[in-house]
């Protein structure tokens, strides 16, 4: 009798495992412990690194006595590459988890025949599926929430300096607050669904990688900027532009008529007589649209809610497919 068969035969026993990991949960942990332990260890190491980095950052921010321009230059030399590396690491997490945990979660069991075997024991298909989904997704949620919280603790004191203060397009929006956990859960659920449909581990992983990257681009480019209501500053075309509120992200520039009709910023710029062109169209104002820093938490919770709703829909499909179709 193989080791896998022995584990399956003992999984239904309440005495199997220790602590809260008993029965089927213990078996799920045994089957996927390498990926789950790797995720936990990476999370702890990254949190320790972020905490160490914050010590130096706070000392730097509190000990400056230079002009604003020199202060920015010192920050870029000392901390720009550090934050860029942190952001790149955190932005890779949703795709990596989807590929290396989500895609193989069910596809590997289908490929090896584990699910056919487990349903011949005293474990129901529903109980097996619930444990298979619940334990890994719980670990993913806890780890990503912890990473986002500790990184936000590091990033917040210098949020106007990191990546030029662009919290929307350059990474901080995606990896702080509830967004990192929500995006990781959604892409992981997509990986699980693709694994269930494809039923082969390597093809499922490759398909999940491509799908996750496409979905991430669509989310970042098309949907994320629409989570908040644009605010605007209006000033005369030939007047000095007022400064945007601290921490704001500029989204677009327009020229406008007195009654608020918007034209592209380059309207009349290349005309032979730009002033006459603007007068003919009634253009008198310059309009700058932006998202302010105080909108960020609300946008994150709205985005997380959308992603979690999509996650629930994808997992419901997985459950339906697994319960209604042959394994």
C-alpha cells in the first residue's frame, strides 16, 4: 500500500493529526505542506525585512535638515531602489500564489487519481472539497494580509516620496490595505478553476500564469482608476496652475469652456493662431483632474469587495463543477 493511500484511508479518522489539523484538514496539509510552509516562511522573512527597513527610514526622515530638493535627492539615492524592490516582490505574490498553489491544488489530485481514491473511503466529496479549499485559502489570506499591513507601516511615513508619490499606478495601491489579499485570493481562485477544468498540473500552471498576468493588467489599466471619483482644479488657461493637494495623483489635463465643456489638452496648440482658435471654441480654462490621497482607503475597500465577490463566484463554480461532474 502506497503512502498516499495510507494517508487517505486514515484521513477520516478524528484522531488523525494534531491540534486543529485533524482528519481531512490534516491530509490537505500533508499534501500541500511544502507550498504552504514556503509561503509562511517567506511571509515572516519579508515582514522582518520590512520592519528592519523602517528603522533606517524613520531615522532618515527624522534627521534631515536640508532643502526640500536636496531631501528628495537623498531619499532617491538611499531608498528608491529599496522600495522598488519591495513593491516588485509584493506585486509578484498574487501571480506566484495562483500558479504554484492555486493551479496544482485540484489538478494535481485529479492527475494522480487522489480524488477518485478518496471518494471510495468514508470521506464525502463535499467534505474533501471544503477542506481542500478552506485550509490553503485561509493561509493565503493571513499571509497576504500580514504582508500588506507591515509594508503599509513601512511605506506610510514616506508615501509622498516613494515612486514619486504615485500610489495608484506604481504599486502601493495594489499591495496595501485589503487589496493584496483580495487580488491574491481572486487569482488563486482562477488558478483553482483552471486546474479543475484542465486536469493536468503543468498545463494548468502555464495557463494560470498567462491568465493572471492578463487579468492583472486589465484590472490595473481599465478598472482600478474608476474606483474613485475624479476631483478637479480649474484655473484660467494663461494663469499659473495651483498646486494639487499633497499626495494626490494627477489623472488627466483638459481645457474647458466657461460652461464646463471639456476639450483635449492639446486643442488649438498646433493651430497657426492658437488664441483665436481657443476664442472661437470658447476655451478659457485649464482643468486638472486628480485623485487625492484620502480617497485611497475607500477605493481599496471597493476594489477588494469587487475582487472578493468575483472570488466567491469562481469558487462557487469550482464547487458546482466538482459536485455535479465526474472527477
